[in-house]
């Protein structure tokens, strides 16, 4: 009887959970068994491993081959267990040196000819291997992704035969370099936006403090155009944020060429998206749009057209910065600290208030349409702006607006001020700031308290108003929140027309 083992990983959210792949070859009727709560993809690994060995003119011994994936009560999902199973089998067959194999963790999918196919989760697996003081073996195209984990030994062979030759000393696999930095998609420039000064100001404040923003206006008024320009105003992610965002994208299989994500992501799902698509879920509990937009922007166009249950599911992640996918067997948590930018028409026909174009059901149609958005969700919107179409005469004659580069410079300075002011509590932007950290001039605080009573703001609304005022003060370079900052923040606190 021979026994060999190698480490691999299962994934719980973006956490890599160590899995011990154990292989025992013993006397008995020929069999190839996989135990340890494998799903169908893991169970099918025995056929892919058998075919890959056959392609290299190797065959399994006519004995009982037992693969155990420990811990046995943890569900094992995905085809990335192919490679560790094959390596442990080869070590048990004494084709590979078992002590050398045990110094590595491995993940990768096998083709029938022995080639290695890319899999999800290489970056968190590499970080997990580093924590276990192991090297990592992964497919060739993902070596650069694994190299971001730091000073660990990474082997990235194109196929199983190359890896065997490396361990037997007849071929040397070079360590792959880090995969580089991903370039974000080019955002359109804000200079193309003519007029719309109030909306432009709201967009700048939202970018400065990472605040949620709701744009309301008739079709063609420029709501989507404004939202598309927000990424161009945001600063690059700091290294810790870039690593966290890249780990989410790695688990989702979206990290292209192993390049680290340095720009805030911008996600814009269609309004037919389900709750699972937005918040995460599905058969394998994949990250949803709120997690893919972590440390970036989630843009929901035609907000009332989204399913009500999907919109209500956003409320908890907007407050906590994380989302939990609950299953009977496990609870999986993903980070979800996103900035929500939403756009909507004032009614179904879109022309409420325009006597020449509104439908015959006005104003009832507007009330019914706006009531699709619940009060608690609206209360989480820091800024609300009514966007009106710019007349064609003004559109053609107005000068170009301020360029994104100039606005982004002010936003960058405001973000730096926030990070310098809030190092202790972990908040990165004003949108996460605690109420006690929002230092305001006595006159400013008195105005905020008086307005909260008169406007019947909730405790959340009061706090978010001060957070927006803090961002306005940061853009102006003020050390504390001033009375005029609070007044401007309250002006943006107005809700959708007809809702207060």
C-alpha cells in the first residue's frame, strides 16, 4: 500500500480553505474512487486524469485507487481539483517524488491530452499557499496572477508532462513574473457635458466622498451620460484595495491575464437582473454585481424596472459593505463596499410635468412608478438630482464644460484629506465615516439639527447629510464642516418629486 498527498483549496467567498488531497493505492479490485463530498465536476476528474495519463503513455495500476479530499464534510466544487489529484496519483505511483510534491499546493483543470486549462481563484489560492508556507502549481496562463502573492515558489507549466519533467530534473520551469496592472476602460470626458451645472456638481461631490447618487429626469436628459463619466473622476485603488478587488475578480474568473485591478470597477447590469445576479448566489454561490463593483461603482439604469425583491436586497450591503449568500450547508460572505449610482424617469412615459407630452394618467402614473422604490432604499441615497433636458439652442452654443482631469484632481485631493483624517477606524471615504468623526462648526451643526427636525430626516438621513457636507468641505479644502456646506448638502437631500 502506498500513500501520497498534496494540498489544494476550496473557496468560501474570497477565502481559500485548505483541502488535503490524499491518494491511497492498495490491493483489491481495480477501482478509481473519489470521496470527501465532491460535486459532479470533481467526481468527473477521475476520467480526465485517466485520459491525461493515457496521453502520456502511462496507465493506472490494476489496483484500488482511493482519493480522499479532507476535510470530508466540506463540499468540494469545481474542476480545479484535477491537477492535485493527478499529481498525488503520480506520487503514489512513484512517478514523482512524493516529498517534493508535498511542498506545493496545486489547482488546475486537465484536458484529455494533459494540457492545463485556466481555473478560477488562483490569486486567493496563491495567498493561501503563502500562508501555509507552500509553493503553488497552476496553469501556465495564470502564473502571473499567482506571482502577486509575494515570495512563494510558483510553477506554471503548460501541461502535465512539463511538470513531470521538472520534478524529475529533465526540464526546468522558470518562475513567472507578476502579471502587471490592468488598464481600466477609458471613461468619456466630462467636458462634453454642456450646461447641467447642478448635476455636474452632484457628480463631483459623489466622487469625492463615494456617495450614492440618484438621477431623476425625462428620457434623453443626460442621466446615463453623466453616470458614464463618473469612473474618470475616481482615483486609483490603493494597493490593499486593488488586491481585495482582484481576489473577487479571480474567484469570479474575470481576472484577465493575471493583471491586478487598479481602477475602481464600473458595473452596469441590465434591469432584468435577478436578486442572485445582483447580490450573489446560484448553484455555486458566485459573487454578484454588488461584489464585482466592490470599491467601485454599481450603476442601475431604469431603477424602478428592476425586480422589487432585487432592489430590497441591496439595502443591507449598502450599509454593511458585505453580502452573505445563505445556504443550508454554508454561509458565504463577499465584500460589497460599492457606490450606487441610479437613474430613473419620473414616470413610466417619462414626461411627468410636461403638459404637452405627459400621458393621460398623470400625475397618478408618476406616483405609481415612483412607489416602486421603497422609502428605506431612497433614504440610503445621499444625493438626489432632478436632471432637466438642455434646450438645443443652449446645447449647441454653450461652451465646453470643465474637463474630467481638472475635476479628478480636486476629487483626488479630497480623498487624500479623508484618508489622512480617518486612519484609525478603517473608513476609507466620507461615505463610511462615523458621526463622531464629522467635526462641524457649531453653526453648521445647529443648522443640520434644525433641518433634520423640520424635514423629518431619519437618523440615517441626518448622518448621511453630514457626510455629504464633509465631502463638500473637503472639496473646498476646509478643515471643518461649515454652515454653507450643510446648506448645500440639504439641497441635494430632496427626494424624488412627489415623494417629499
